[in-house]
C-alpha cells in the first residue's frame, strides 16, 4: 500500500512545530473514528483524525472472513469506503502520528517519527476511539523471532498478503484465536493445533479444559453441522461441560481440519535463532499438568491469543472516571447515552468502551458524532434526540446480529455501564453535556 498523497499534503500544510486548531480531534482512525468524523463534518465541524498507523482503517484492515450467509466481510474495502466518505466531507487525516498526551482545554500532544506533523492540536472536543489491544501470554521463549500475537498474524496475511510461517501452533483459546487461525489456514499456514496456555497467575483466558469446553459452548451457533450445534449447546450447562472436559481426547478433535488440543498446554517455546518447536504437556481437567507427559511439537511459528482489552490508557491519563467491567473486557471509561465521558467535551466510541466487532464500532461512532454535534450546538436538541434513539437502535441491532461476539455477556456489561453512569450522574460530578 502506498502512503496517501492527501495525508502528505496535510502534513506539509501543517508544518513542524505548528499548532493546529480544530473543532473536533478524533484519536483513532478505525471504524468508530471514521464514522464519527463523517457525521461531524456533515454538520459543518472542522475535524482532524489522528492515527499512529500508516494507513487509515484501524483493525478493519486485517479483517477478512466469510459470514454465516456465505458472503465475505472484507474489512479493507469497508475501511476504504469509510475513509473516502470522510475525505469527501473534508475530514483531515494525520497518519503515522501518535497522541502521547491530552492536556486540559484539550491540547493534544503528538509524536511522529517523520517530525513533519504539528506537535500540538487544540480542539474544542476530543473523541477517543483508540480501540483494543491483545492480552499478552508470557511464556518461556516468547521473544524468539517467529512468535507473534494473532492480531499481527492477521494483518500480515490479510492486509499485506504475507504468510507469517509454514507450520504454526496457536497458544490460547478464544474466539479471535480460532477465527484468525482459520484465516491463516486459508492463507496457506499449516495449523499444527490450538493448545491451552500454561496455567499461571497471568493466564487470563481459558487455561483449563473445563474453561475451554465452556468457550466451545458459547460458539454453538457457529458449529458446522446440526449435530455439532446441539452438542456444543449442551456445553453451556456446567455438568455437561465438566463431563466433556473429562472425556475430551488428549489427541484432540478437529474443526475445519485444525486440531483443537484442549487437553494440552504449552510450557515453553524452543529455538536458537528462531522458533523450532514448542514443549507441550498433557493436563487434567482443571489445567494441572500430568507429570511425565511433556513432548515437543515441531513448528516454525507461534501465534499467541490471550484475548483483547479496551485501550483506555489515554482516557485514564486524562482523568476520565473508569470502571473495571470484565463483561466489557476490562477497564473502560464511564460513558453516557451520547458517548460522553465524565470530562467536559471528551467523548468515546468503539472498542475502547468494550470489545465488540467493527459494525458495532461504526454505529457507536455515529452516535458519538451526533452527541458531539449536539454539544457544539451544530444540531438542534429535538433532532439530536431523535437521531440518538435511532443510533441506539442500530447499535443494538448490530450487536444482536454480530457475526463475531468476543464477550459472551456484552449486553450485561453495557447495562451495568448504564447503571454506573446514572449513579455517577446522580452523584453529580458528571458534567451535563
Ligand atoms: C488484534 C485484534 C484483532 C481483531 N480482529 C477482529 C476481527 O477479526 N473481527 C472483528 O469484528 N473485530 C476484530 N477486532 C475488534 C476490533 O476492535 C473491532 O472490530 C473494531 O476494529 C473496533 O473499532 P475501533 O474504531 O474502536 O478501533 P480500531 O479499529 O482498533 O482502531 C483504533 C485506531 O486507533 C489508533 N490509535 C490507538 N491509540 C492511538 C494513539 N495514542 N494515537 C494515535 N492513534 C492511536 C490505532 O492505530 C487504530 O488505528 C480485533 C481487535 C484486535 C485488537
């Protein structure tokens, strides 16, 4: 992909050391940020989108999968369309530019390795759409070349058409790992298996066969046959999940020709200069290793899949009030019905508010765009309220029809957020946007 000409032009106009002033600064050019940018520009706001990546689109760029109805979700194309719409509405982009701090009266401090972007943006409103990040799985040997997060592998194979390895083992059991393993397989990588992470203080995802069975239960709608759907559905019941964990074969079972080795856990990645293999041990149903069962699987690549968490460092550093809500993926900024936070003129949208797919992020971006337009007085209250209700319906629809649902209790998490917000409002320190 070639660097974008209009981005370079924007940079030249800005000049190093320059202070840029704008109505709205959007941090993150993924589906949430792009959708919000177009809405805001359509109301006449001056909008700048800042993204640390070279290309606009966020995690959409790596997404490529077949939907249940047989059509394909090609994230790169969707990102291109969103970027085009924003560009046509005169949204300005600063790529390869990190926002390293946001200071009161909303001054964004920027860093770019090329040093030809403005160092500072002064904005009336800030929208934070920083997305999500992967939870690491620390394991002996994980710094060897050939070890990467599944998200990196997804970008390599789907966005850059590079095969990251020939024969790979996935460590970690979660939906993202499973779907990306399938994408990598379609991209020509031989998936030797998906194993559990070694049970440890930091292994947050399924680190026992029992937890893995519960995970399979959540995936019942995805099972390829009617019979498998029924069996997987049964795993939602704790009794059947524990029976399945006990009876699950140590040699694993195959889905899409990928061995699910949920009675084995990885204990170390081996190699001198690069990955050469992984030491794997058989485990009991609670994840404890079975002594003497260690063996080595020969692979040249390892993908780590520890789950996702909302990237909320910036709102935390700015002083937004946060809440730890596991149903949303971890620490998230408190937000209200317009996407507003506990800080005046600061809004959030997308995965930074809780881990969900791109369609939900787009609808959340539209909602935040309407909220900011209302806050800036660009839209009248009645119109804004009508649009807010429509946007909430669309978010709900996107959530209930999502192809990928990362967190089983996401709606519970959203409801909890609503209550926390109302409580915070009642306690009155929350500004009324
Ligand atoms: C590794 C990974 C893989 C995923 N795969 C899928 C998938 O296959 N299917 C799916 O539906 N969902 C997937 N998701 C979920 C994903 O979060 C949503 O699909 C969607 O992309 C969220 O949109 P967003 O706009 O909130 O954030 P993102 O799309 O993540 O965009 C956030 C943007 O913010 C930028 N950014 C962050 N911090 C800064 C900063 N300080 N300064 C400047 N720029 C910054 C990033 O560079 C990024 O471009 C994945 C998420 C991750 C992390």
